[in-house]
C-alpha cells in the first residue's frame, strides 16, 4: 500500500507537471499571437496617423479598437522622423513615471532600434504610478522606402496578465513576471501558492530579461490512495467505536426512558390534581381521553367513557338538541375561542352548567388528529351572578324609593293642587245646589273640571307607582324621548321649587333602543336630580338645566348639562365608585347604579366639562337594527 501510494503520488506529480508545461506553452503562444496582432494593427494605423493632420472617423474607430482592454495597450503615440511626439491617444505627461524611469518616455533606444532594423522593437519595462509596470513596442512606418515615423504602443504588464490569462488558468496557477534582478513586477493574483511546482520561461517579446513564472496551486488530495492505506485500520477503529457508541447509546436510552417515566408520572399527577375537566376526541367525535376531574364532574369512569360516540351519557335530555349543535360546531372547527356554556347531567341525574373550551389537537408531526376540550363547572358561579343581579335590582329599587322619598314633599304639594281644586269645585257645587242657582249646563262644566283634576292626580300617582315598583327587568323597544318626558314630569315640581329652569331639545324622530323603560327612567331622574343638586349654590336666574337627545355614530345619546361648579379632578377619578358621594346625606350609589344600567344595555355613561361652566353627562345606548 505504501509503494502504491508513492507511485500514485509520483504519477500525479508528473501528470501535473506535464499539464503545467502544456498550459504554459499555450499561454506563451497566446501572448505571442496578441503581440504580433497588435504590431500589425499599429503598422496599419501608421500611415493614416503620420500623414493626416486630422483624424478621420475610420482612424478613430481603429484607434479605439487598438486600445481595447483585451489588447493590453493603454496608450498609443505616433512619432515624427526626428523622434518627437506628433500625437497621442489618450494624451499623456511624464508625471505618471516613477523612479529612474522619469524622462525616458517614450524610449529613445527602442525608437532607434526599430528604425534601424525596420521592424517592431520593445523597450525595457519601467514603473509607473499605482504600482503598475509598462513597456513599449515601437513599430516603424515606411512608405515607398521612405521612413515616415513610428507608432508606439504602451503595454501595461498588469493589464496584460489580467486580460490575457483566462479564468481557468488563474484557477490552477499563479502567473507573475520578474525583471532581470529577480524582482516580481507584476502578477495575476496576490494569493501565494502552497505548491512547489513552478515553471519559468523568458518573456520574449518584450525580452530585456523579463521572466514569466507560473506556479501551480496545491492540487487536490487523492483520497483513494489514502483510503487504501487506512481502510483496515479505520474498519477496526470503527468496530471499536461502534461498540463504544452502542454502550453509550444504551446508557442514554435507559436514562431517557427513566426521565420519560418520571415526566409521564409528573404530568399524570399534575392532570389528576386539576379541577378542570380535560377531554380529548378524535375527528369523528369519539372520546380518546378523559382526566379524573372530568370523571368526577360527570360521574362516569374513564373506562366507561373512552371510545364512546355521541350522544354521550352526560348530555342532558332537555338540552340534547343544543348540545348536539355545539358538538357539530366543534367538529366543524367553528367553536368560539372564548368558549361556550352548555347544560350537562351527572350520573345521578343532577344538572349542572359547564363552560366548554375546545382547541385543535395536533400531534408531533403537526397533523390535526382531533379536539382537546377543557370543561369547568360554572353552576355556583352562575348562582352567584344571579344573586348579585337580584341584589342589584333590590339596590336599584331602594334607590328609586330614596329618590321618591327625597321628592315626597314636592310631590305631596303637586298632589294637593288637584285635590284642593276638586274640594273647591265640590263645595261650590253644593252651595249652588242649596240655593237653587245651579243649572244643568253649569253642573256639567263643574263635573268636567273635577274629572280633569282627578285625572291629573291619578296620573301623578301612576307615575310614582310605575317608578318605585319592583319588577323583573324586561327588554323592549323604547322611545328615549318619551322616557325623558316622563322623567321630566316627575321632577318638574321639584325643579320649580328649586327655581331650576329645564330646557329640552329632543331630536325627532329618534330611533328606538332595546332597554328596560323603568331603568332608563331611573337613569334620567338621577342625572336630572344630580344636575339640580350641582346648581344649589348658583343664583336662580342662572339655574339652567339643558336636556337633549341626538343620534351619533349609531348610538342614541341623552345629554344632561348643568351650570354648576364642575367636577374637580380628584373627585372625577372616583365619581362612579360605590358609596362615594359629595352630598352630606347621599348614599353614593346613584351614579354607580346608572353606569351599571348603561353597561347592562351595552351602552356607556361618561361626563365632560360644560364649555359654559358646569358638567355634561352623556348616556348612550345602541339603536335597534332596522
């Protein structure tokens, strides 16, 4: 194997050297061809450049062709018979030369040599700015045996290597040019090769001691030879390594199985300790898993539930249709994210309310394999909510009674007026009957007046009774303008007593809202009375309470604006808090109840400063869809 490796390496080296020589000879021929082609092109350009004072379009085109980047030429000059420069393309100065090359451009030695020999002659290489190296080719131009001058082509050695050395050659070799002192003056690449395989040849033309050095980059390693040498050793090492890895694998597997058992036991203990029922179903609705909390909730064991298809034994018969609809929604992927409430049945027949939240069940491959549901018993929560609602109703009824109590004296005075009128009409009628002065027509008129006063008193009593009575909340289409007029009718006597002028501006027609009329009337009365209380210290001539309704952004808005002192910032932060009040005898529940009523009807209660002084309370409710 060692001999085979040595022979293979030797053969590879010989093949690489043979390839290098062939590639270098090809490049030498390519450069020689380019030099000859450029010399011929300059010889053809000579007569038109030296004989004409102005350059024609054809001459300029051929000049551009000669100065093409692929040619390696960077400048052309044409010299008179005496060697002076007649023209140049592009124009030049000696400022681009560096070192000892200054003042030697164009080369007088090459000029004389080409004129004497009658053929192209090359100059020494010289340095220019930007670490570039140039040399010249002088091509003499004769016509009819008479010397007209010379055309000088300036080569950039760096550009020549960059353009004439193809990419595939640069991938294999590093190409450089050294002068007669062995100093590198141009190179195709700045990357230093790692190989010692080098071939040198004289760069002729231009000659003058220039040497072309081609160094091969490090060749690819022949892995087949190395594999032949190391195959047996690698095979033995692989067997030992495999046994060692197998032992480690078994140890890791045992550790992983132990960790998996511990993790499974932990998750099982965690699921068993949950109070939330967990249930998994496949895509057909078949139960595949239930946790102990779910079993305790419904009363059936996991063995009895797993594998069942709808209808389930814990579905309440009276809610079977609704439960089946919810089941189909879940299987159709239409279950709401916030969950659904359903009525279920325990094994002993007891009914309970449950909040069910369903989510897709995704396996480790990302495939949807069923549905995972969590179920919470909300029976006690709903009972607590119902108790809170009933207490809120009692509190609202109490607040209305307190409001009526505060208005009792005013309402008593309002009732005394029709009752006193009835009494006066009755006494007058009796007196006129005693004296025989009452005709049938006069009696009819008096009785009509008595009837109107009785109706007025009855209307006041009915308003009070409707307002203070306690009834179940009912939602019906309501005209807010009508509710506001009823509320004004109740508080108007109190407003007159306080000297408050109520100004009403109602938008007609106003869309109806779905609400409880008694609750809306309670909100209106509370807001009106609060507005009047806010103007307790305002002179009577300025006591103005403005009531208005309008339709705004799909909401019906009731605005109550007073001209009081306004609401300080420290009071505004806790204005709607329960039991907070700024009145000496207030309960602190009025505005809190008003906001609760607004939220119950999907509306809102807010306030803002009144530009004319005071505060504006805005009570808004959504309109009924048309």
